[in-house]
C-alpha cells in the first residue's frame, strides 16, 4: 500500500497542487510586510535639456544618474490581507486532505486488485485439484476398460472431461496473470518488471464483526475521519475567508509611504568669457521727461569677448549625492468610488461560491450515507451467501464422494459421475467468489469507518 501511495502518478499530481497552495501561503504572508523597492538609473543627455540638479535648460552634453529607495506599508484595510492569508492556509489544508483522499482511493483499488489476484490463484488451486481427480479417474477407468469391466465410452467421456479441466486451468492461470498486471499498473511498476505477491489464506485476512460496523455509527465516523468530508468543509471555510477579503476591497484602505533619493550630474567644462558692450537695444518701457515728453528705454547688449575668465565644472560625486539627498514620508488614503462595480460583483460571486460549496458538501454527505447503508446491506447479504455456499460445498462434496464409490463399483455411469463432479466444482467456485466478496465488502465498511485497510 505504502509503495502505491508514494509512486502512483495521480497521488504525485495531487501533491503538486498542495505545493502550489503552500507557495500561495508564503506569498500572502509576505504581502503583510512592508514593501521596499530600490531603483537606480543612469543616462547621457545631448543638446538642449534640463539639468536634473539645477532645473535650468542648457545646451550641453552631460552624464546623470539617480537612485531612489521607496517603502510602503498598509496600515488598515479591513483585514483583507489577513483573510486572504487564512483562506490560502485553509486551501492548503484542503489540498493536503485531497491528496490523502487520492491515497485512500488508490489503497482501496490496490486492495480490490490484490483480492482479485488471491481469488484467481484460489481458482487455480481448485482447478488443479479437479484436474488431478479427473486424471486419477481416467487411469482407473482405463484399467477397468482393459480388463473388460467397463466400456470404452467411459474412458472417452473422462478424456473429454480432462480436456475441459485443462482448458479451465489455463483460463484461470491467464486471469491470474491479468489481475497481477492490473495490480502492477496501480503500483506504477513497469509491466515487464518481475513482481509477485504473498498469497495468505483468505481466512487470515482480519475482518471486523458486522455488529461493530452498524451503518449509522460508520457514517458518523466517516464524517469525522474521511478526507473527502474534510476537503468539503475546508473549502467552505476558505471561501468564507475569501468573501470577507473581497468585501474589504469595497472599503477605504489606509497606508503609509516613505522614500529616499539623490542625484548626480557630470557636465563638460563650460567656459565663461569676458563680456563686451556692443550697443543698445530698445525695450517696451518709456520714461516721462515732463511736459508730455517720453523717451524710450534702451538696454545694453553684451556678447562674449575673446577672453575666458573661468570654467564651470560639476561638483564631486560625493558632494552632489550629499547636497541632492532628499527624503519623503506620508500617509495615503485610497477610497474606491467607481470601478465598474467590479469589487461588489466579485464579493457577490464569492457568496454564491460559498452556497455552491455548501450544496456540494450536503450532496457528498447524502451520497456517503447512501453508499454506507448500501455497503452494509451488501456485506450482510454477502455473509449469508458465503454461509449458504459453504453448506452447498459440503453437500456437493458428500454427493461426489458417494458417486465416486458407486462408480468404482460399477453402479454409476461416467456421465453421472462427471455431473456430480462438475456440481462440486461449481459449488467450490461460487464459495470462493462469495468468500472474497464478503471480505471485500467488509473491508469497504472498514474503509468508510475511516480506519484504513488492513490486509
């Protein structure tokens, strides 16, 4: 069982889903912490552009860089993130229980396949006994035919029966191999890999008393212990937490933010020339000379002379970082006003999801109860059928023993002997089916009880 649970592909796929849910938990927990983001940039400007440190448009080629560190934290959002975190945790728990359910289903399928293999091998054993009996009868009949006590027809009839018994044995051996192949597939074993199972007597398989597996008691235990019932309940709780988180999205949220930033610019050396007066140019202003006389105001016009008086250069890197260092801090309030009714629609859909999950749980509980009561009725009938078949085997065995003695004395025809022998064979086969059917149905009740499978 353990090997099947560890290597079955369906179990591994379901376990991967649980691992995805575990990552969602980590992410939702981390979202409750403040966020920190560092950004930096560097570039080279050409032509006329704004100097980042002075804000002045200048025609110059310069290198600039800047860095920012921003932090943000949610102060209050109506417990939206808390509910999302709890919803993810419940989803993870549900996925784990879903994995356990798949494991239980695999265990049940493995148990059924294992019992089929045991039944097929028991049928092989019965077929071998039948074949040996027919061979022994044929040998004795041959001797009597050669002695003239019995006609050749008796030997011919036994030879036909021997061929039939051989065919039955081959069919049962083939069936056993097929069931073993099915079991290997459930265990995810290579079809060509050597594999066999232990074949203990079916009487050694532990089975609880039917009195301890009353359907109402089994049902109440199943509601508590079976993974599927836990999955349904956990998914409802997760959906409720998700609905609470979506409802919180319709209310204002309060957050705080802060940041640090600084800049650096490296320009080419800019020469500063002496200024030469070249004339005057009129302006829009006038001055009152009195008596209604006004004169236009002119301004001097200068141009760069031929002499460089000095050079303008960038401050050192550390100096600029220090001088341009800035900080910011604040509180932000986000109020949803109109967003296409998306938040309310999501919340209303989440309430419908809860209702749907509740109906799924109710339907699952009803189906579980019906399955348990049916399994109990089937188990009770299987016990009675098994007991009846055991009595049928005892009666058929006695009839065959008497018929064999009468045949040896020449008081019974070969046809009548073979008819009695086939009746015994049928009774034994039906008894085997009934016994294994009884064991499996009892194991099914134990499974519903939530105590696993013991073989």
